[in-house]
C-alpha cells in the first residue's frame, strides 16, 4: 500500500513538473497529471534500461522522468 501511495505522489510531482516546464498550456486534470508522471517514469526507465523494464536510473532519475513525461505530452499533442 505504501508503494502505491508513493507512486501516486511521485507521479503527481513528476507530472506537475513536466506540465510546468512544457511550453504552452497543457489542459489536463489531476488524474491525467498523475498518469502522465507515472508514464514518464516508466518511459525513462525503459529507455535507460536499453529496452528492458526494471532498470534503475540512479543519478538523474527525476530529471529523466520529467523529460519522459514531457515527451509524452509532445506525442499526445501531435497525435490528436
């Protein structure tokens, strides 16, 4: 249960940071922000692990998660 709460809080913080640093207005609610942050963390972990899940991003994990979430915003805005 603690891991789930930690994932939600970190997802919220990473998603908020990605929305803050992304240029322009990003229209989404709190739930989508949390999912964006969790997705950005998963994307950063996937890319850092060379295509395998489970790899840890040691030094720049938070920054990589924010950049991953910003990439998801970019992809989402250009697909729809």
